C-alpha cells in the first residue's frame, strides 16, 4: 500500500489542481522532512511552510519517477525532475531519490529528499545545512519528551 501512497505523492506534487493541504493529508501529525537544502523540518505546520517556500523556489516542474522499492515501512523512490526556478534557471532530467517512511496507517512519518541541485544552482551556497546534526537533535528531543 505504501508504494501507492508514494505514487500518489508525486501525482499530487505535479498536479496544477493540487494545493499544499492535499499533500499534507499524506503526512502524520509529527512527521519530519529531511531536506539537503533546508535541513530538518518537523511537524505539519513547518512542513507546510517548507512546501510553500519550495513553490516559490520551483515555479514549475514535473517528476518522472522510474522505480519504487519497498522494504517494510520504507519506500525508496527513484526518478528525475524537470523544472524551473524563480531565478529563471531550468533543468531537465535532474536525478532525485526520495526515501519515504510510513506508519501503520500508511501516513508519511519521515521524508528524505535527495535532489541533485547542481542542475538548478550555479554555485554552492556558503552555508549548507548539517542535516545529520539536526536529525540527531530531533531524535534527542523526542527521547526527552517520550
């Protein structure tokens, strides 16, 4: 079932008729997104802000998903992205690999987005988020609240 939800995610992301709320319905309340561009984003409201900022960065785009690999509650999604940025850059066939983790209700609890941004940016930003450190901090905070 999780592969079908993963496929639905990309259909929603590519649909001009889809809003952020439609995508957020796929997420569990305490979900976490790991982005190589923005770091760790926790909770639906922060994920909403992340998607809205992404909509400002990517002004157009379409996923061409090639493979979905499922193991337990995890789905690895491989494909390509064609798109344009607000800075006027466009790229075709940019490799991506997204890792989606689901709970028993087939809701996304963790999403790790890996996109080859070299197709969209001309230079590496001065500060790149330390996603590993942010993820460890998030795990420590969860352990404290549990």
